[in-house]
């Protein structure tokens, strides 16, 4: 799961580097996927209030 996020970000950065039009929508999808994965994996019951 986390590997898919890493691969998507690599594709986004390559797309931005070569100035492709599909990079922007893919970046938005990748941000959403990253937030979904973080929400699924950040289930620690200990609150981190500093």
C-alpha cells in the first residue's frame, strides 16, 4: 500500500519534470491517496498533544 503511494509520487514528479498535462490531475489523486493511507495507518490511540 505504501509502495503504491511512493510509486505514484515518483510518476507525478517525473510528469512535472517533463511538463506533461496529466501531472496535475495525477498529483491531486496522489494527494488524496496519501491522505487515505495516512488515515488508515495513523490509528494509534495515544494522542500526540505537545
